[in-house]
C-alpha cells in the first residue's frame, strides 16, 4: 500500500479502533509506516536510510533531510503530519482515552527521591544509606534494578557492579514483599551473598556476563523463578541476545541454568524486556493461556516497544510464542508466530529500558520507560486497558532538569562550585569521575508498592514507586510520583 492508499488505510484503521471502543492509534504510526514503505530502516544510519534521522524527523519537523540521506522522503498527507506533530507536542493524556476505565495524569511537582538504595553514603544527604552495601557486602555501586516477586520476597536484579569483584559482574538484592510497608519511609535492601560479606554475582554456565551483559528481567511462573539476561554484547548492539535462565534457590553464582534464546539482534525486538503473568481473562488473547506477557525493545535506546505472549505452561521451551502484529479490520489484535511480524505497541524510536505493571484496582496497565531526543526527553509513562494498547499519549514522569535532580542527586560537571556528587563511576570514567555527566534511566516499577488512594466517589491518586539509575554517582535510587485518577466520562459527555 502506497501514498494515498496507505493514508486511507490508516483512516479505516482509526475508525475500527473507535468503533471497537478503543482510543485511536498514535497518528505518528502513519508517518512511520510510510517511511518504512519507502525503504527507511531502523538503525540504518550509516547507509543513509535511517528510519528516525533520515525520514521521520525531517517529515515531522518540516526540515530538510541530513547530508548523506540516500533515499527521498515519501509523500505524506498534511493532516497526518499535523496530527503527529500535535501528538508529539501534547504532554497530557490523549483526549480519546475517555473510553478507558480511568484516566491518569501526572501531578506536577510530585516526583521525589525517597532514598539511595545502594552504596555506603547517600551522596545527596552525606549520611549512611539504609542498605550500607559497601561495609556489609563490599559493593560500591551498580545500576538497573528490575524487580519481581517470588515466594514472599521482592528481588532486584542489578547490572554491571563496582565492588570487590572485577569484570563488571552483576548482583542481586531482596527485601520482604510486605504490601503494608510504606516505601516513603525508605527501603533497605539485603544483597544476596556467595560468601560472608561478599555480594553474589550472576554467572550462568556458558553465558558471557561481561560489561553491558546484564540481567534484564525476572519473573515467578508456577512457583519457579526465571531470569532473562542480555549476553553476547557488541558496541553497536548487533550481536546482543536475550537468554532465559531457570534459577535454583538458594541462589548461587552458577545457579542460573540457560534454557533458550528469547531474541537475537540485529533483528531481535526483545533484548530488554518487562515480564508479567496474565492476571485475569483478557479479551483478544488467543486460546492456550494463561500467558506470560513480554514487552520488549531491540536496538538499545533506538527502539520502539513490542509485545509477545507465550503460554505459561510452555514458558521454559518458548513453544507457542506469538507476537502482536497490529489490529485487524474488526479492531481485534493479530498474533503471528514470527518475531519479524511484531508491530510496535509504542512508537518512539529511542526506547531502551521499559517496565510494565498491572493496576488491578483501575483495570489499567502502566508502562514507564526512558526516552530521549528527538522524542520526549525524560522518564515517561503511558497507560492502557489491554497489553497491546492503544497506549495513552506519553507524559513526563521525571526530567532531571525539570525536577531539580541535577546537582542534587545526579552529578552535573558544569555546576560551580562542584556539586560533590561524582563517584563511584564505572568503565573509562574512572580516570576522571568529576567529568562524567550523570543521567536518569531504567525506571523499573515496584508493582507491590503501587497504591490507589481515595474512593471511587472522590478524587483519587495513584502512588507510583520505581527505581532509577543515575550513572554518576553510579547508584540506584528509589523514586515516588503521584498520578491523578479521573473516572472516564459517561455517555453523552
């Protein structure tokens, strides 16, 4: 389908969504598909036909293509471009989300750091952390922190770690899954150990776990713990692959048994991921459930978000895995057995880390992700009534500059006098920690701590808790934000 025919197809698809009671799809998907039809490819910058830089950005911004572009821009309907520009500029929830069970909007000024989870001293407060990981476990710093529940514990999977062990090996921590606990009082994590006073490292047999090779997600399925790891890393991310491991308890460094490859770059779309067991019946899922739902990204920080499902009974083998492949003419999701058929559920082009939770009280899925220019900059959130969406227009949950984090708990080398936040750092930055600019990424939600306050008859708010990595200092902090809950408008409103 080309030109006007493609635009007409998008109009029909929009009508199918609305007729089925869903919000209309992101209008930027029209632009993206036209670019793909014209031969532009995600990650093809060096060939001059990069999807974002050489096509989407010039069209949406109304600018000329950059030097070196090897293909001409496709013709795009002006209305489609205007709708995409409007959607990109809108920082509030989509107006068409009134068909959802509830709508969420960020409460301005509500985002706050609660406590630093790793390291010995809180770099902002100059006081001992609750976890005191250096004196207790010889761990100075780490990042990531994907969390999941298993047998009464919340486990946190950390990335490349600075501490007593060399080679950037990874670490794991845990805390009680006490849903009555108040995260606002701060959380202490206990690192798992492989010897007295020494943090445990993640070393699946036969799997490389060097720099940038990290545990990316975990889940408890039918009483068994599983952890997915990113391995086979290369600088251009063309060789990375995601491997599922089965974990034996009590956990040991080699107790992560490799089971299968989940996804493989350069075509793979599920290298970083968020896992969730199907919480209840979901219309639109095929027979064969319950399923394990996986939202993923491929080319790190250059990706959209995708969705796959696999029967929980076949999670170890991956048999029966299906990929969301768009919406059919009746407004129903299509499922395909080929990963190459996977269609984005979130179109962004800059995603790296994603986290999805289920808020049962509101009947909503909630996604947090880190995003960067040319998309919205910061930590974003969207919500949807089904795993595939349509997802609401992203809102900014955290922005280091807007929320005053630079020079407060994220190091900014341009501040004079020095903010005193530098270090620990990892990699080449160790030569001059003060010159390494910090940043915010990996906003992993802690689903067990999500709270909805207020009754259905009054104003309600959702308290959202998530971890955040700050790069310099190379630590993980616990964050809190509030979202206002608005009931959907009734018929005639």
